[in-house]
C-alpha cells in the first residue's frame, strides 16, 4: 500500500476482522495517518507496540464499539442501493437464506479467503 500510494494511505478503515487486519491497516498508513477501527475484532485486539514504538505519536487511531450502528448501517445500505458504492468485489462467498447457518463458518474461522459473505433469498 505504501508503494502504491507513494508513502501510505491518509486513512485506513478497518471494519470487522482479525488482529492481523488491524495490524495491516495500521501498517498501510502514511506518517500522521488515521486508522478508523469500527466494530469488533475476533478475539482480543492488541496494539502492536513493537511496530509502533518508533512512530507512536504519528498515527491517530479512532475506534468505536458501534454505537448507533443500526442507523449507520441504514445509511450505508442506502448508498449501496443507490449505486454509489459497489461492494461486489468484496463478496467472496454467497449463501442462500436457507443455508445461512453455514455462512458463519468461513467468516468466523477466517478460512477460504473470506472477505465478506452475502446471503440471498
């Protein structure tokens, strides 16, 4: 990411994910960049102190346990429905509604290259 952007992203947004997702998002930032960590990580989230030691004051980390999550989700879905955001590239797994219980396994176990799971009628 740093090579592609010429020094790193201004902002990285990490939604749900694992500890490694948090570390990767943090490492993708430019000096003075902001990491917005929404939602929860699977397991215990830890700041990678050794990776930050030399530049601890250079990043801003904003996190929230998703207060108002229902309203935020409504606004996000409205953007998707209006065609303003294309989420198709993020959908790595699809399940029928009747098989929705099976949809949680790849996501919760972070297997089969899962990014996002779609459940359709």
